[in-house]
C-alpha cells in the first residue's frame, strides 16, 4: 500500500493505492520505500531505482526479511554486513567510495567520513552519498559516527531529502543527529538505523530523536510518493517494509 502526502499538511491513509510498481511508472511519480535499517529504495519518475545500504538478512542481530525488491543501482556506505549486500535482484550496478561516479545519467558524489568519533580507528570509514533524481537532491549519511565539520557541510551543499542515522551506539545518537539536521537543513529528514522489533542492536528507538520536535509526520506505512517539497522542514517517519 502506498500513502500519498497531500500538500504536506497531513498524511491521509488510503488516499492513493497502487496495485503494482508499473502503475507508478505510468503516473510519473517519484517515491521512497523504507526497506529497513539503513536501506531505502528511491524510485524516479521514469522508473529508475536506487537502493541504499542493503542489509544481509542473516547478519547477527537483524531479523528483517530478505530484500526482494529489484533495483538498477546500489550505494554502499561501508563494508559491514548490515549495509553491503550485493546479491540483489536484477544485478544492479554497485556504487562505493568517495568521489564522483555517474551511471544511468545519475551522478553520485561520495564524501569521506567515519563510522566513529576517532577517525575510523574503531569501526572504519563511512561514505556519505549525494545524488539527484527528478530535480530533488538526496543525501544518505550511511553509518555516520560523528558530527560533521564545516568542510563536509559545504561539500554536501543544499539537500532536499536527508536519510540520517539516529540510534546511537554504532552511529550518531539523537542529540548529534539533531545538530547535523540543523547544519544540513534539508526540506525533508527521514530517520533510519534505530531499534525496531526486527533489530536487536543496542541502539535507541526513533522516539528519542523525535522527542520535543513538532515538525514530525508519521506516514503510517513504508512507502510515500514525492510530488513536491514542503515549505518548511519536516521529519517523515516511515515503517520498515521488511520488519
């Protein structure tokens, strides 16, 4: 089931129902699907699909269902098993590492960062990915483990949709995530990498990040159509499709 955000004032359940992905292609609507953990499927109006950080369902501590969605492109922020599965339907092209890479007329910018606060000495490097689809700039922070310096914020630039880890322990926690959101200042912030019934990691639930915030939109499902951007910043909470 898909949920359609009407003029970004409130979320209306069952406003739009799509029987299959091909209907979305015909309608020419960009959409986002939260698969679980740090993995999202971002689909352009022409049907091109990008999947971020697909997890291995056999990885210890994760009980998400196996990813069955196909995709054209996969971005991998770092080489941990809960973020780097490459055995994905339709043999997608894999994007890793820093620098500019282009495939299917989409440019991906990889920015160096770390999985911890000690420049990678504990958990290694992490790549922040930025790409644009249908005129909307998307940023996926991967397993960011530290606050971002000004040079990283400048390199990221303007962002429309931000995927940000908020669970802490292995990544930034709710407090630092809030600061990072303030620095990047996206139109839409979508939290990820937090504790759910399908994740046994010693990380926090998303409510810790949402606490005290008034700009929260609970989608009530795993998928949402993007037909524009809100005038002021909003936090969208999606439910993991494979949870």
